[in-house]
């Protein structure tokens, strides 16, 4: 039996969405957002970073 796991909004997690969510550090190329505290590895499972937010 397979079980699906859901990722919560933890550090480094990405979520798809419309407007930029509060605290997002980058937008990934697959239209999800990253809350990563570090540059290295940000959006690595989402085809890379499309935009960095300041």
C-alpha cells in the first residue's frame, strides 16, 4: 500500500500559488514559491529559480 505525504510550509518548501505569499524568498520555474533560508538548493526540485525576491 502506498501512502502520499504532504509537505507543509516549512523552510525550503515550495508551494504553487497566485500572488507572492508573505515570506517567499524566490519564485521557482514551475510557478511554486520557496521559503528557503539559503540560496544553495533553492527550488532544486522545481526546475530552478525564476525570480529572487528582496
